[in-house]
C-alpha cells in the first residue's frame, strides 16, 4: 500500500499553509478544516472569558490581546478565525459560531456559553497584515499609527492613501453630504467616479471645485481654498486624534458595539525599532481610556523575537517586554499545537491505513522505539506507542521539535528570505505537506528522513546560504546520497544542542523500517569523507558541520597551508606527553619514590634523557617502517624503555593524521590575523579559533582512547596492563614493572629513605666497628674502586647509583654516604678542604647544587706513633691531656681545640686598635691555622714538622700576651693610657719633659708585657701625678678668690644698697652658688676659663641693679660698661717715656669722660 493512500484526505490537496490576513477566498476551507487542539481550546477559553466580561460595563480597559507562537504554530490562523467568530459570519448557510461549537469538546460549557454571548455583541473586525499595508520610504518603516489610520479609513470607505483626502471625506460624511458630493462629482466629471479620480486629484482640480461648490453651495473661490487645504499641507495625526476618530465611529453604532483591530505579524514589524514599539504601546493605552473598552487591539507576534530578526540589543528586548506588558491578555501557542494540527489536518488516516500501520508497528516495535538521539542536548521525542506512531506516520516524533528549531536557528543566522527573514511564508503545516507529498509514492514501510525537509523550505532560503549545496549538486563526483547527508547537516547547522556525529546522522537519514543501519552508517562515513575532502563540511572530533560559503573559503585557505611531518609529530608528542600524561615523573609505589623518564615517540627524543624511557610508537611510524610485533619486542630488549604501541587501524590512522594536520594548519592561519580586517572577518576568525580549540579537545580525547587500547612492551616481552584503568594508571602500572626489570639492585636498600633521614644517620655517632648495610658497602666498594683516579664527587656517585641497574633515588644515595661518614669509613671534602663540622656536611649533602664540589675518599689508617706524637703535642700546647685514642677522634679533638684557641686569639687581635702590641699575635695565629684546616691524613703528616716552631711561638708570644691581657699589668697599662689622654693639657704646665716623654714611650712599646716593665712605668705615673696636684689646686683657689671679691664689690656698691633685701640676695645668689658648688674640673685651662665667666656674671648683675633702680624711679636705666671694653685711640704698643704716659692717660681720661657724659656707668 502506498503512503498517499492511507490518509483520509488527499495529501496533495490545496491547503493554505500560510493564512493571509487579506485573503478571504478560502474561508470555507479555513473554518471547516480548522483544528481546535486542546491548546487552542484553552486559549479560546481565555480570550472569550475576557472578551465577554461585563459586556454592559464601560470600565473594562483590558482590551489588548497578544497572540504569540513559534514558526508555524497557527497564530495567524487563530487571528483570522477570531475575526470570523467575532463577526459570526455566515459560511455555506451556516453561522461561524455554529460550525465552531461542533468542534469544541462536549463538556466545555463555559467556552460554548462565552462564544454564544460574544455573538450577541454587535462587532466589526478589521484584520490585516501590517507589513503588507505599510509603506516604506527612505528605508524607514511607517509608524503603526499611520498604518492603522490608513486601514481604518479603507474600512470606513474613505481614501486610505491620503489622510487629508480621507479627513475631507469624513467631514462631508459628518454633514451627511458625502454621498451627495460623489453624485455631484460624477455629474461634473462626465460620468467618472470620485473613487477613481481621487487617485489623481491634482489633475481634477476643476471637477473637485465644481462638485464641492454644488454640494455645499459655496463660491468657486471657497472651493479652491478647500482644494489647497486638502492637497497642499499633509495633516499631522496624533494617537489621541486617531482614538477619538475611532470613538466617533463607535458612538454612531448600535449599543454595546465593538470594533476589533486584528493585526498580524506586529512583533517582527516593530521588533528592532523603539519608536515603533512606543507607537504601538501608546495606541493600546489610549484605546483603553478614550474608547472605554469598545475598541479592541489583537496582535500576533513570533514567540522568540530574536529568531525572527537575528540579534537584537538588550534595550530593544527590554522595550519589547514593556509593550507586551500593556497587553494583559496573552495567548501563547506552543509547538504542541503544531504537532496536533499536523496530525489531525494533514496526517489523519483511513481505517485500512491504520490497520496497515498497526501491523507495521507490531512487526518493528523494538526497532521503532530505539530510534533516538542518545547524545542530544535535549530529550527529543521518540516513538512511545502504537497510537503515537500511527498519528505521526510517515514522520517521526523528534522531527516536529528538531525541524522547528532548525527553522528558528536558520532565521536567527539570516539564512531565510523575506523582508524580516521570517518563516511566515512557510508554515510548519506546509513544510510537512510538501515532505509528505514527496514521500507519497513510496510503500508504507518507508519513513520520512530528516533531509527530506530541505526541499520543503528550499524556496525561502537565501541563495548565499545554500551556495555550498547548489555547488555540490553540480559536482559530478558526488552521489545523491552524499547530497542527502549534506542537506541534513545544513538543516541542523546552527542547532547548538544537536551533535552531528555519525550515530545521529544515521538516525536523521533513516528512510525505512527495513534500512540496514550498519550499511547506512558505512555509507554515511564514506559520504562524510568525500564531503570533507571537497570542503563542503568540516569535522571537529566526531562532530561534522556544514560549511557556509565564507567558512568554506576559510577552510580552503587553511588547507593550502604547508606543514612538515615533523610538525605533526611534535604536535602529537605534545598532546601525549603534556596534554594527556602531563607528569614528567612517576611514582614507584613500594618505596613511594618518583622517577623521571625520557619522552620518546617514533624514535625521536622530546625531553632530556633519563635511565627509563616511555616510547610511543604511532600508527604512522608502524606503516612507514613496516614494524611487526616481533620488531617491537626486539626494540624493547635491554634498553630500559616501555614501548607503547598505538592501534594502527587504517581509518584511525587517516583520521588522526587529518585532524593533526588541520589543527596545525588552522593555528597557523589564525596567527595571520590582521588589525585592519573587517568585523565580519574577525568574527569568522574567532569562530574558527574556537572550533579549532574544540577540535583539539576532541582529538585529545581520541588519542587518550588510543592509549587506553594500546599494547605495551618491556624487555623483549609484551606486558599486560589493565585495560580499564585509564591512561595514567595504565602507564604507571607499566612503570612499576619497568622498575623491577631495569633496577634489580634496588633491593639492596635496606629501607625507604627520606631526606629527613640523612640528618639522623649523619649524627648517629656510630663507631668505627659499626656494621655496614648492603647499600653502604656497595657505595664503599665503588669509592674504593675509584681510588686510583683520586677522590670521587658526590655527583659521580649519584649518577652511578641512579642507573646501572640500581635505580636508587637521591635521598637513599646520600643516606649511604652519610652512613659511611658516620661510621668513619670515608672522609668528605669541599673544594679540596676536608669537612669536619657535621652541620656543614649536612648542609652540603642536602644541596644538590654543591654535589659537583663535594668529594669523598676512603679513610686511611694512621700509624700509632704519629697518633702518640699528636697527643704529646696537644699536652704541651694546651697543658691538658687528650684521653681519646682513635685516629679520627684525636684529630677532631685536636682540631677543635685549635679552632677554639684561634678564636680566642683572633678576638684579642680584633682589639689591636686599643692595644697595638696585639698585632704580634697575627703570625702565631696563621701558624696555628696551617694545621687546623688540613685534612686528617695531612694533619698527621705535618704535625711532627710543625710541632717545634708552634711550641716556640707559644712560649715567646702567645702565652706572654694572653697572660698580660688577663693580669693586673693590663690595668696599669690602661691607667697610663688614660692619664696621658686626660692630662695632656695639664702636662704642658710641668717643666720635667724627660718624665713625660718616658711615660709616653710606654704606649709605643711593642712588648709592654715583658717582665717588670709595667711596675717601673707605674712609679713614673705616680711621680707625674704628684707634680700636677699643686698646680691644679692653685688655679682653683685663684678663681674662688675672684668670686668672693665680686661679692664684696657688690655689697659696697651704692645702688646695691638701695635695693630691697630680697633683691640684694637675688643679686648675690649666683656668686654664692658658684662658691658652694666648687670647681670639679681638673684641667687648668678649663679652670682658668671660669674667670671670664665671673666677669660676665658681674656685669650682668650690675645691669640688673641699674634696671631695678630705674624701675623704682620710673626712669630709663643708665648703661653700664666694663672699662676693659673702652677702645682708646692711642696707637703705640708700649709706654717708654713720660710723654707716652701723659698721652696715654690723657686719651684714657678723655674716653672715660665721654662715657660718663653719655650717662654710662663704668665698672672697674
């Protein structure tokens, strides 16, 4: 049975898939075939409940209705049906309401009652598509107000193309003269009608004036003025004006009359223009207030505005939301409505068809239910039961939503034709009908593949959107099936949630319940390879994408970029080692230690070399070198490396190389970006970069899967590693086995060593007879073996025991060295100097940067007589016995004591700026250092040669100096030094130069510590002290006497006597305080300086007395000067004759008289 024969109605009959607001030629079909789905019935219920609310009331202001829905959801059809219902038109001798009441569920009494109630209301509807009625000038859309006014004028019988003419006609109508004017016009125009001539009114001036003059009985001049008013100045119309015009019309109608404007596709018309949005909003508000609920505004819009016009701004979206808020009643049709309409109106089956499909379902029930998309981003519908399968056949449930999403996304990406890129020209009903017609001649086992819908929408696709498909159809190398794959990819190109992998494409292209899916999948793979090769598509991992023309150009440029094989290898190695494995070391679990490994791929190094290697062999290398399993086993023999063989299936190999190549090419292409490129080009660049990142991510997953399926080889054998453990775990498991094979001597280590163990081992203090561990002995043997070549560095020891079958880790190797040192089996040197301090040794051994500078050698045995000689030397040098007997203990004790002695002497030397003779210790210290810094072997060799000279120096210098510095002799030296320093000025007053010189010589003597020298110097010090004492005392007495003399002078001063007693005490107090305090200074010049201070104090007190006297007398105090400050004009330096004396005295007399005349008092 053919598919076309199973339907109730002819599948190819004419169905207006798109309901046009201005087309009334299919009213009968539109009404009779209208499907009231459950959703539509619910929306009608909502509408009529509001519409019939308080019919007699004028308070209803909620007269705005917003009908929205996705593409093809039936919103335009619903709008038109509402216009029929509200006017209750007669169709085939039946009222519209009667036809509809039969479609409503029998139990929905409220809806039926509301529809009947609505039919009792007088109503006129004005239904139109705003885009069809609007004019467009200078790329500007006509305001909504202008369009509505135009349509309303047309509805009212007035001229809709010119508002002035329409207003002229309306004014005549108000005067009941409009019909008279038309009759008169016909008379004066010789039979032509006004309706015809108003189109060219500028050419009918005489006829207009004559007809108007006859109608209104006015002069021709007045008629000419009216003509100018009508034709010259276009009237500005406000929304309020329009509302009152509508109200005026309504007021002339029967009681309760309503006027309903039904405007189709308003949403897309105003969507990207804020002014148009505001225009509509204000109209809705004004209708509600001025027309008092009798003028209704019902509009339709796409549910998802962005799907219609592409990207809109955030502000535009917010403005649109505000407008919708003005429409209180919202009727939203979902995709469910689409499904039900298509099932009932298009796909309804006859009984025989239902029986055939029932049988087909039962025979293929399991398979039909398995048709699904397991990795889709949303749950697309699948076949649930027999009833659903029959209702949808020949389509599948997922196709309703997926096709609707495809159309939405194609519109959003500007792939659809039309002024608004709307799919309004093709409803979902028509899309399904066209697909069903194309399938109608097939047997009922056939199914509608998804690519079939391409033909249904091809007519509304922009040419530039399908250039690739059009070119593909002309490509002789492509077969029809290849084109089917390409069409399917085109349809779902922009659906983000849908993954176009091979499995999903197989489901999309399923065209029969009998299809062999394995064969279909194979055909799809072949087609994809061919399409990609011809750059019609691209793949990212396992996902395939249709390429737009611009994208195809970019892909062509990308694939022209040359790359080297080495670039592919390096990139794959980077993915394996850095992106997937990531680690540069792995842990060997038994000892919890990390081992570095060499990174290799296809016999090329990708890191520094280490003792263990991880070597990946790729499918490309296996093909190039024709490697077999035996070859890889041989390759792994004795080379300390794990070989990982990636699977080399041909499809995998080719796909892997292609993806690697494309990623590298794309990366190079993107790097060519130019600052001057266009925004569109930059957007495509960014998109290409994003896709390349996604492609790389998927490739990483693919390579990870390959490693999970890889085979591992080690030491000539294939080893088994867990297949489900994951990449890192598999490799780590292989490394565990590699360590056991590569490092058999790892077992020599008696324990697990950590860095913190080194300190404990080093400071353990084991004696010479401590038993060596197996590891310590192995290191000792290695050092002994290297003795003929000199000392061996720690770096060399580590290099040896890291590899060479050992695999020891650094803390373990250093711990063996520390153990050997602790047990006195080796000596450790740093830059050729033996290290003795355990803290210093620990610091060096735990700093890997120093390993090349640290050397070790086996400790040698010292002769007993040399040890005895060293102990004897120790006794004589330090005057204490050495109790230890072991060669190293003797050496260390001696060395430590030397260091202690050197430190003491260097401390004394640091004081040589105070005690110059301490520089005598410098040479002895150097001598001591010569034996303190030597290694043990050298120490015992040198001790006998150095012993005599060091003992002599000790006796001649060290002991005398150190004894002096800790004896009373040093105190005498310090006293002399202090006396010379403090009494330097006073000593100038003593005439005995010899004694002074002798005392100063003590400070310059190089050996003041010699016997008896300090006692003799002390006697000289005491002699000089005795000579200074009377000189100091005389100076003090002289100054004190001067202070007492000033007190007496003041007491005898006449003005002093005039002062009150308390003031007299205040005048004398500074002198009395000076006398009472006494003179503590010991330097004679300093004492003598106090004489001048007393003179200044005396002058100060005289001035104070003069001031007090003047204060009492309320006069200016006399100035007081010292006679010593009077400057004479006498020039000779000496008085030699009587005349000299007379001249000098005369000069002095004259100066003194001048001072007295000037009211100055002179004190002597």
